[in-house]
C-alpha cells in the first residue's frame, strides 16, 4: 500500500462520512451545534486518524491512531442511538450508518492486531 487511501478501512470510513452528512442534513437547525456537529466531527475524525496512523513511523504509534478511530465508531453509534431516542431520526434511516460504523470498526481491529504483531 502506497497511501492511506488504499486502506479498506479508510474507504469504508469515507462512506460513513457521506452517510452521516446525509443523515444530519435532515436534522433540525436546533441540533446544528449539538448532535449534528458531534456526528460530523466523529465521522471525519475516523478518516483523519486512519490517515495520520498510516503516516506514523512506528507500529505502536500507528496502532494508537487506529484505536482512536475505532473509539470514534462507537461514539457515532451512541450519538445515532441518542438521535433515535429523542426522535430526530429513525433506526431505518440510520441502519446503513450503523452497518458502516460496525464494518469500519472491524477493519480497524484488524489493522490494530496487525500493528501489534509487527511491533514484537
């Protein structure tokens, strides 16, 4: 792999960014600085940390950035659940985002395991 753009985790996470932006575009204006902002920042943080991790020199540094990205996947799930709970959106509308967040998290787990094996 030559760039972070070659990583499947980054590609799937970019699909998640697109989905999060589409979902939050439908949120009320009153959520602009609340759940809309939180979801958008978490989704772009995933892709940013994957890119940064790819560019790090040591495997522990890489793994750390991938762990942070995986945590952001959980944050997205939590914010989506809250959005559903307060009736801003529906589970059906968020289903694809849940799937993309889960898939990104699994791919990141693989990258983390790989980095941990290589550092030894």
